[in-house]
C-alpha cells in the first residue's frame, strides 16, 4: 500500500502477417499495448509509463508503474491489439502490515535502565497477515510517555526504510520511568506499551551530609543522595547505587542504607577513629559527581 509497483513489458519477437519481424520500438510506440490496473473495488488506478533503452539507444522495455492505495487483490489487464496477452489479466495481492503480527525489537526497547541524554534506537518490522515482511507504507506512531507526567512526551523520530522496516530514535532528557507506546494507524502493535527506565548521569545527583564533609570520631555520619530534578522518579527501587568507605589504615567501614524512596537515598556509618576517610558513591559502577570524597575525621 502507498508504494510503487512496476510492471515490465517485454516483446521477445513479433511478426506481421507477412512474417516480417516488427521492431519492438514500433510495437510499443504505436499504442498496441494497453495496460489497465483496477483496485479491489474495480476503480482504475493511475499508471505511469517509462521506456527503457539499451546502451545502443534501442528501446528494449517499457516499465509501467502504479501506486496502490488499498490493500487487497488488484486486477492488471495487459492488452495487445485489443486482446489480452497470455495469462492476462494478472492478479496482484497488495498487503499491509498487521498490528498484531508486527515485530518490535532493539536495544532501546528493553527495560533498561538507560542513561539519559544518550539517544536510543529500536526497530519496527511490518508483518502482514501472511507472516511476510511488507513494504506497505503503514503509518506507525511512537509515543515515549513519562509515567509520572503522562502529558509529557519525548519526541520520537520514525524513519521508513521503504523495505518493511522502520527505525525509531528518541532521546530522554529526564530521569524516571517511561512507557513506549507504538500504534499502527491508531491500533496498538503487539506487546505495546513497553516499560523502560532511565537514570541520570553523574551530574544529575546531589550528594550531601556529614558523611562526605567530615566530622568527629565516634559519631554517626550520614550520606544523603537526591536527584537534582526532584519532580522526577529519579531514584528507582532497583537502581544500583553503591557506597564504599575506606577508613584509616585502608580498612573498609560498614555502611547501612537507612532510607530509600523515589527521591532520596540515605546511608549511615560510624567513624570509629580519627584519620583520613575516602567515601565513594556510584551508580552502576560509575562515580557520581564529586566522588570519591576525601575527608578528615577528628
């Protein structure tokens, strides 16, 4: 649907009543060949014709192109001298993708988590009812929706590769949870919507508290982590934040997570002895802004 289809007219050998060979150029140019294409409702489909020449400039073929706008069986009649050529009329099935059969896959479609501000891509494969990959010009719409603010949508660029495949690229700027909804002519494709999570980069978080500033020996120290944008679901329950504390004499200090929410993480540790401490805070083994923190306990 909506893509050009081409019919090639060949004339291998043609003779007149006197058994004299008739040049192909004369056969095609004198209007002896007539092509009609009708859609499933019997309406004529507009065609265009193009003559194809060889290197010597001799006419060797005529291409007839039409663009079907409806799915279903199209009737193609090829007449020569007012009579059908062998096998005419020809029946051509025009297919379109089927939303329930369509396949969507790619690295930007899994649960993640992914880092914000880094474009992601995935692919749509238009599959017909007959399980074929079809170049059908179907209208795919993609919406990347913030679950905390459904009215906020991330632009998604859908590129038609004209072979039944479509690439989708989007770039989430804000940490949080998202739905990716994919529609074909308004109908959800198989398994849509898809849930994905995005977390921030090193500069998207603020770290504070006595546990990264320094304090007195024997006291309970606290490390506080917040997203800079507190309107987002910045801290997922399963986001792999990690705190490591190296104390004097290169001894690791036990640390405890005491609070976890969508906008806050709190850890505590006891600075038993005075000396130099090194506090590392990371997300998925990537140091966050300011980490590691070197501080003195007196």
